[in-house]
C-alpha cells in the first residue's frame, strides 16, 4: 500500500474540463408503512423530493467540492430538467458555455425512490440519441476556447449518444497537442474510441466486455489486451468490494484494497473516483498516490445514500484516521488546509518549532481542545530550526487537528483560515494574541 503522508497538502486549485453526458438525478424520500390494497406492492409515503445534476454533472459537483475550477461540455434538452441542470451548475460557479441545448431532446432523468435510507426503486426517463451534426460542429468549434488553460480533461461517458467517435477523437487529439492528460470513465464495449487517452477507468464487467474475454480469464490478460488496443498509458479497473487495480503499459500492477466502514449505496462512486483522480493528477501526484486517494474518496461515498459529494475536509478527516502525519502542512500547500477547514470553526496556537513537549505545551493543548470539541486546533510552528521529533509527537496527539510548519508567517496563516482565536505560548504561559495586538505582530 502506498503511504499517503502529506499527499493531501499537495492538492491545490486546478482547472478541469468535464465533457460527457449530463442528466438530472431526482431523489424521492419517504417511509414504507403498508402494502397497497390494489396490488402486492409497498406504498411509499413521500416526505421530500430533491434533484441535482447527475452523470457528468455529478463529476462536476465532486470536482467543485474538491476546490477545482470546472468548465463543462455537454448537452441538455430544452425542458425543465435541462434548465434545472444548467441553473444548478451556474449556481456552483461552473463555466457552462459548452453546455448546448438541443431541440426535441429529452434530458435524461433518473428518479430514485428511497425508504428508510434504502433505495427501493429507480425510474429512468431517457432516450439514447446521437448528437446532430450541426450541434457536434458547434461543440468542436468552441472546444479550443473552452479548453484554454485547463490542466486536465475528464470524459464522463454514460452512453447517451453525446460522445461520438469523431468528437472524442478531436477532444483527445487537442488535449494531447496541449500536453493535457485525458482521464476517461468509459461506457460500452468499444474502448478504441478513447484511443490516445492517458487513463481509462472501467469497472471490472466493462473491462472484460471491452477485451472480449470471458470472466475466467485472469485480469492481467484483460488489462494487457485493452492497453494494446487502446494505446493508453494506464488502465485503472474498479473492482467493487475488491478496491482498485492499476495496470501500466510496462506490465506492472498495483492493487489498492477498498477502505470503507459500511457499504450503503454504491451510486456515484465511479464519478468520485474520476473526480479525485483528476484533481490529484492535475496537481502532479504520481498515479499510484492518485489511485489510492481516489479509492479512499470512493470508500466514503458508498457509506452514504445517493450521489454524495466528498470535499477535502472529508478527505482530511479520513486520511488522519489512517496516518496522523497527514495533518502536517507547509506554507507552500495552504489551499488544501483552507479547504479542509471550510465551514468549520478553528483556533491557532503558535509555538516555537524547537520548543519540545513541555508540561506547559501539553496543558495548553488540552485546555484549548477542551473548550469546544467541535473546534479545530491548528498548531503553527515558528522559527527555522524544526525539531522533527517534536512535530511527530504533536501529530500523534488527538487534541491537535493540523500542524503548519515552514514557508509562511502567522499573519499569512490567520489571513487565510480566519481563526476564531489566536494563542501563543510565551515563557510557559498561554497568551491570547487577539487581546495583545503588539505581541501578535511580533510573533
């Protein structure tokens, strides 16, 4: 298993282009208390209904939750569902210039009926329809401008007819010319239409179908076939409860076991994998690290009902359960810390970096942690001589949520995360720096 120390801290804001099939996911929530007198079926007493973009739209929402700036290319119908998708994306600050509206096209809608946190039925309204030539030409004409300054392309194929062979070819070639990675979540049994992509990430059933091999053939043979026929660099196969397997063109294989506390609903897990993979690779992380981060994010999604959104705050909490050293950040990677604290109350304690674990430090940490269990405590280490053993000891304490060492000042940190309280330890005493502005300026 790849060790993930500090990987979260390396995730910064990236520009992602998502191209694919957009649909509307509707959730009808209620309770089943009786059987219908008209037929032997359950009666769902509805409590509420909610809708949100699904398919490629769910990928977009996951990327936004991870702090990415997103542009989209796709289509919707000129109907209520299409307008709701467009409006929801715009409200998230998504660039929707590439979202075209097609006449007489019905926007796909998937309505999930949920009783007591359990999906009991799904009703789909959809018609698979190829993209008309005039709209395809319009999309291709606008592609260059929309792809400008994007750092990675995510292709989310749900097989609804939007992603034609010719459109996929133009997207992949244009991205390659700009040295932009292309990550594909495929559909169907013909993966050659994604030829030249950087990574394709099918599930196991899709991989066997694309390789045209029976289920009793080893997965390594399946991967070799797909890698050869599609001309891609890596193949990532999601294997449900078995986790993720990554195959490289040089023949190497890495397996990442699933990390989930409880499986409630696998809906949207593949979208989460695609989103996390894009953010990690766009930040320059090795694909082995990216795969494990994606695996952890997917593990959290399947613990929830419906297409859940995972943010860096969720990732931070889960990663620290695996390795306490994931709470250490430096000044060059403050974006991830800022995202991890988004919407949360926090306090900052400033310490000398070579102070050591004295009684005063320990008592101060316990005192601040006890004030408010929901408050996040960020320890800022000032000074150039870092005591690594002291940092390791701090990271092992449950009272300390994050540690910032090197590369920034206390003022810069506080301006960024806007703590509710700022403290320091001076001469073995805990000082409230907000009540002592002069001392805050000098720390």
